[in-house]
C-alpha cells in the first residue's frame, strides 16, 4: 500500500510538471514515452516481447505518433502525414512477419499490429487535448483523475472484498469476487 501511495505521489508531481509544459515538445515526448511503455508492458504480459523487432517497431511507431504534432505545429514535415508513417509501419510489420513467418503466427501478428496502432491512437488524444489550451488541460486532468480513481477503487475493492486473483501477471494484488 505504501508503494502504491509513493508511486501515485511521484506520478502526480510528474503529471503537474507535464501539464505546466503542455504547449511544449516535452509533453509530446512524455506522451510518446508513456505510449511506448504501455505497448511494451502489454507485449510483456502477453509474452509477445519474444518477437523483439516487431516490439521495437510498435514502440517506435508509438513514439513517432506522439511526436509528429510538434513538427506540424511549426509547419515542418507536412508531407510526412499520419497516413504515410502509419502505412510505413504496417509495411514494416508485414515484412517482419514474412521474414519470421515460421516462428510468428498470424494471430500474434494481428494482435501486435492492432495494439501498435490503437494504443498510440488513444494516447494521441492527450496530445490533441493539450493543443486546446486551458480547456484541454482541464480535460486531461479530468481524464487522468478518472483513470486513477477507477484503478484505486478496483484495487481497494479487490483487496477488501475479493477472493480470486484477477490478473496476477499484471496486477498481483487485485482480486475479484464472483457473486
């Protein structure tokens, strides 16, 4: 419990610093790093990190997707649109699949491709909200608060009322109880 409180305090301090810098490229770098880390954690939990080149491609796409709006804001690299670099990512993933098709099942390919595209898209909403100014910062704070409250509520409810582990690989102390 104390570890959870300490990590939440550190996360709040980092979030406040990033929200102050919401109009700078630091916010985009942080969102890209968090997005890439989230992809890596999902792949680690599902044992997809054994396909290291595909994992690297997905994490790199997540970082590029969060950082490209910095270039667009300054009027640079307009030719390098979302459709172009997403297309390059899909082509790279397809080539990596063809290269390792004996060790790499098509279901793993589509799982990695789906996570690699949809998760950065979700995080790019934070970058879009940051571009809205004060109203966007409020929406980001509201989004983060909702996620933290839901996660904390699930943790405490599972700790006090749960009997069966929910996802021991991801969150070992979260429990649930079937009614």
